[in-house]
C-alpha cells in the first residue's frame, strides 16, 4: 500500500556490484531516484552533490570507513539505513547508536526495505522539520490567524477574496458545509477590504424568532412595541461602514427576506416603528450550509433575494475533497496547540496522517482542529500516532458501527471467538480513550500485541 510511492532520492553504498545493481533496480522500480556508490569515500561526494533523503550503507564495504560515514551524516536531515551480515552485527548496532535509523541483516530482502523506507523517510522529515508548508495569508488582522489551503479550489477562493477587497459594496454568498471555514472567509474579506473602516458584525439568522430577528437587524424606535422603552440601533446600522455577516441565511424567516432585499438594494432601511429612512453603507456577506436553490424551489427562500445574494458566490469545498490540505491544516493546528498548551509535539506519524486523509470529516476543519487538540491534550509522545486519534478515525469504522459495538451488551449475538476478541479490544481501546498502554494493561496483553492486533484490524 505504502510501497508504491517512493518519491525520494536515495544513495546506495554497496561494494558488491550485483547486490548494488539489484537493490538499485528494485528501488527505481518503486519510483526512487537512486545513486550508487562503491565506497564510503565515493558516497560522501555523491551525498554532497545530490542531497538525498536516505542513504543505504552496506557495512561490509569496510566497517571502519562505513561507520565514520554514518557518524558524519546520521542525525542530520538524512535517513541512514544499514545492511550488515551476521559478522558485522556488532558494527551495525554501533551504527544505530550513532543515529542510523535501522539495520537490515543479509541476505538483503529489498521488499522489506521498501516496506519501511517511505514511512521512515516521512517520519524523519516530520521529526526534523524538513517539510513544512508555508501558510497562505489572507490577512485577518483581527484574529491574526492564517487561512491555509493549497488545494486549487481553495486558491481560487483566495483569489476571489483578494478581488473582493477592491469592491467594498458587493454582496457575497458563501456556501459550504458546517466547519469548512465560511466565517473565516467572511472575516478575511472584511479585514482585507481597506475601504471598510467599520466593524465586522455577525448574526445567526436561525437563532431568533422572526420579530426579534427583525428588531435585532433593524433596531426599533422608542415605543415601537410594549417593551421598546428606548430607541435601539439595529445591526445594520451598527455595521454601517463595515460588514454584516448573515450566518445561516437559509433559516431567515421568509417574511423578513423582502425587507432584507430592500435594504441590500437601496442601502436604506427604517427602524421598527420608525417613519423615516436611514441610509447605510455596508457590505452584506451571507453564509449557508444548505442548498439555497432547493430552498427556493421549496418556496422557503425568496427567488429574488437568492439572485441578489448570489452575485459573487463562493463555494468552500468540504475537507474530504481537499486531501492535500489535511496534513497542512493538521500541522498548522499542531503548532497552534503546542503554543496554546505549552507542548512540543513534532508532527503526525505517517500512518496517522494517512488515516486523517482517509477519514470523511463530516465536521470538516472544525472537527480536524478538535481532533488535533484532543490528541495533544491526551498524549505525551512527541509524535501524534494512530492510537492518539479517536477510534472512528483510527479504525475507519463509522460511528454507526461503533454505536452497535457499544449497544450489543445485553443481547446474545453468535459470533466467532476472533470477532469477539476484536470487539472486546476495540471497545477497550475506546474506553481507555485511545490510551494504548492503559488498554493493553486492562486487556492483560502487551502493548506490542495490542498494536499488532489493531494493525491487523486496520488492514482488514
Ligand atoms: N482554511 C483554514 N485555515 C485555518 N483554519 C481554518 C480554515 N478553515 C477553517 N478553519 C478553522 O476551523 C474552524 C471552523 O471554521 P468556521 O469559519 O467557523 O466554519 P463555518 O463557519 O463554515 O462553520 C475555525 O476554528 C477556523 O478557525
Ligand atoms: Mg459558522
């Protein structure tokens, strides 16, 4: 599964021509770029020249010079792997002490090397901070936060956001599932618009009954209704000169939609109970996680308002449709929570990262952020491993199945012994909130055994 994506450069230091060629050919077949060296001295030059991700050294090319080379390069940014015959086992152990990541016994099983190599390189890069993607700053002065994304769809969004900065009056509609970053984008638009000196004001249109929402938006005059003891300014007035963010616009009561449309079009409104028009100058940004078109066809949303809002539509894709962004965001949140929680987690293990990319993310970026925070809070290792992730992510089982596992208690269901074992193990890991040491202790098995079992379940 992992084997087919060797995308890095490796130097093979091997004195024996046939072995060198066969290892080289096997690595190339997997997509690696291979440079061969016949001796440590030759290797040194090649390493300087090509700056490989990994070096594979056969200790039998001369123990002493080989170990000197290991000493020079291990612990830096290069993954050092050793090959050693039985006689050279002591030297290999010495090499590992010097910082070589691993040694393989002879005869060389190239398949075995290929199985672990990509993971080792990836893990190494994370540990040594070799790979960090640069955040894309859309400029959010208020929160001083970054909006990240390297997915082409997100880059297109950033392009539109930057363009909108020049037209402070245009209305924007942001569509996307919950947690994709709609509010963040709305703020980015506001804070990027230099012409908007006013405030960013937000309201959730689904949070209030119609009459309260109306006076919240437009304010009211003194005596407009029984409780209106004083005049009150509405959010439209407060946001004048800036931005009014209308979240969950699809939930806005239909009778208010006409009033809103009029305000957007004329930039004038009346307070509730008022007689004269008040002029405002603001940008409206609406957001929705429902399909407004469908709401229109169901007569829950006014057609004319929909078209007025839809002048500049921005669609934020769900996280599962921008896989490349997942590790970028995860790394960003790791940095963030490291600072926030005074921790020093260095990154994700390759398998944890893979899982994050396979998971469905119904709660999108918000859910990813929570998962990372939880992992950092609960764990003390320096890498986030598979076992630090919630069970539905680490095992790939849906919440439905997890629920079934939890509910089965009373009813007898005939299953095989190994299935019973599997369920017991998964339940215990869940009960221990992913803490493998605790789960293993409770189950009366070693951590190693537990890891192996879980790996097995993952694979099936
Ligand atoms: N591209 C992104 N880069 C960094 N953080 C993001 C990004 N998208 C969303 N977030 C974070 O995810 C969380 C949810 O974003 P939010 O804008 O509230 O989503 P929505 O309004 O669509 O529900 C927030 O904490 C936000 O900071
Ligand atoms: Mg929101």
